[in-house]
């Protein structure tokens, strides 16, 4: 979902999967001259950024190898298939399908898509009373107006500036809900950390919000065809002192002329990889300053549905920010009796320490407010723990207070024309998205090809 698409309702009536040319298909369809080179190129990380670069090279007959730490590929495009329900732990949506390169990739790979309507929602207060449509519309209009003209300060968080200007909203549960289920969901950040200047300065594609219903790994499986990927290969050092760059794992050594590093910002922040020599100071500082936010997802499954099956979303306005306040109804697009709910911001960190039973109790307490005490317990809970995922350390990047989004440009810069950087955290315009990561991979592949 994406609340900013509220501002772009005019684009919502496009037919599904219009054949807009994507970067990926245009690569394959246009006449491309193969490039001969004896230079060795290694891509680190087999997420969408690494895979998009790999495919760009592949279409030009350039051999590359991807080194991937995990025993699986796709990174944050991660579909859990332990049960008969494909559960996307990371990305679920194509945000804005118009000219979005992921739209055509989805089409080519046989991905099933469903258009979710952000406005098809019923929101309830903590006594079970439903907010009227007029109250919701008024609050959302005001939300959009305020956010367009907040007027921030580099060193102050969104939360500080917002409540300084609108103190009466501090105890307004509908506003707590909007700032959490809309803003914290979109940016990945807790509003107490989020920049009050650069919270929505990125770009977005117009068009519809398309939910992938048969697993985002469908796209990954399509993209890995013909690509040399070494899994279980965790990089711990990159030495670019000598002519050839040396890449080390615990027990292996690789050599390359060009390295494309696509590991997440969280991995760079944790210094999992040592650089010899150390990265230039501005890059180190940008790595330190930009942050990873945490969104967690929870899929609850029942034998039968007790909620309105044709409703897209259910909202609740608890006092606690970021706590199971938004539910995606699976029955709207499938036969599965399931609701997906989320945690945002700091509450996402807290929840990772809780047991499944404790989480179910919290979710059920919220659903009972709306549907009464007699609803059944779920038969299954699937959950994520992104802040403690050792290959990501968070969900996606955001600009915190104390810095500016220009740091994303610093993360994008190559080092000595040997070391190149891609990934969602190198896309100032499309950070935190699948398409941002995809575009960044092609961007860096083009830079490397210029040097061959
Ligand atoms: C909960 C959640 C919901 C999201 N929802 C959406 C959504 O609906 N729509 C959307 O557009 N975006 C969404 N996103 C964001 C999107 O998933 C990411 O922006 C995108 O997938 C990032 O791709 P990437 O290639 O930059 O990084 P990744 O996918 O993280 O790939 C990096 C790869 O590097 C590997 N790696 C890490 N360390 C090492 C190492 N030391 N050595 C070798 N390899 C290493 C990792 O294992 C991983 O495979 C969501 C993300 C999350 C977590």
C-alpha cells in the first residue's frame, strides 16, 4: 500500500499490466551489440539490485558471477513457502505500475497481481466504533495538506516538528494511526527518528498499487535463469589496494577488475565487510548517518472468515503507535482465510522479542474490539523479524533527523572506478522499493560497461 497514491487518484483507472516498456524488457527486445571483454566482474548480493545488473550484463554477453551469502537468492524478495500459502516476508506490492520496470518483469515471469484499493478501508476506534467516511476523508485530506507543507528542520524529527505545530493531535488516535499506518509504513521509519525535512522528498511512479499474490520469488526465479550465482558465499573483506580487487570469504578468495556491491545498508552499517583501504570518509559518514527502518509482517490464518470478506483493509486506532493497526484481507483476492497485519517504527523492534503466543494474544485483542469476543483463535501465524535478520539488519532505508537525503547520492558514488554500489539504499529517488533497487543495478552495470 502507499498512501501517497491518494494524491494521484487520477491514474487509478489504467488497465492491469499495460505494456509500458520496462528497462528489463527493452534490454531484451532492442538490438544489443555483445561486448567482448576479458575483465572480471563480480556482483556481491543476489537481491533484485544484483540480479538486475546481472541481467543487464547477460544481455550484452558479458560474463559475471554473483556471490551471495545466503543459501537462497532474492534477498528482501523472500517468499516463505513452508505452508500452502506463499508468504512474502519482504516486498509484496509493485508501487505505481505506470512505467515501473517491475510491472513488465511481473508480466514476463507469470506473476499474479491484484490491484489493492487504499481507500477501501473501514477504520475502528478502541471502543469498536467505526469512524465515518467523512471523518476519515477529512483527516486524510488534512494529513496530505500538512505533510506537503510541514516545513522541517534538519536536526529535528518529523515527530518533534509535527507536534510542535499541531500539539492538539498528540492525543488524537486517528492521527496516531495515520502517522503510523501511512507515514511509518511508507518510509519504514519511526516518526521520532524520521527527518522532518526529507521524509517524502523521493519520487514515485503513478498508477496502481499491485499486490503480488503468488509470491515475489516468481520474479526472482525468472531473473536467475542463466546467471552464475554462488550461494553460501558470505563476503567479509574487500581489498582494492592492488590492481585486481581481492574478495575474501572465511575460506575462499576471489579476484575481479570490477566489484558491484549490493549488500543492504544495514550490512554496511554493521561493518560485516572490511574494506582495505577503508572507504572514503564521506561514504563512511553517509553509511553511519542514513538508517534502516523496521517493518514486520504477520499473517494470521483461520479455518473460516469472521470479517467482511469483500473489504480490502481494516484499520484500528490503538493508543500505541505502530501496533497491529492495519489489516490486509486475503479473502479479497484469494480463498485463503487470512489477514496480514503489520508493526511499524519502534514497536517493530519490541515485537521481535515476543513469542508467537504473545503476538497472537495482542492481535486477537485488537480484532476482538471490532468483531467481538467470540471470534476463533488463528490456526497459523507466520511472522518476520527484519531488525535481527543478519543479511539485512532492518527492512529498508530512510533519512533520519540530523542529515539530508543527499547522503543517498554519496552512497551511490563509485570508489576508484573499481568498487560500485547498488541497492535500494543507493537510490535517492526510489529508496526503500523493489523498483529503486532494480534501477540502481542497471545504473551501475552501465557505469561499469563504460569502463570496459
Ligand atoms: C517487510 C518489507 C516490506 C517491503 N515491501 C515492499 C513493497 O511492498 N514494495 C516495494 O517496492 N518494496 C518493498 N520493500 C523493499 C524492497 O523489498 C527492497 O527495497 C528491495 O528488495 C531491496 O533489494 P536490494 O537488492 O537492494 O537488497 P536485498 O534484497 O537485501 O539484497 C541484498 C543481498 O545481499 C546479500 N548479502 C548480505 N550480506 C552479504 C555478504 N556479506 N556477502 C554476500 N552477500 C550478502 C543478502 O543476502 C541479499 O541477498 C519491502 C521490504 C521489507 C523488508
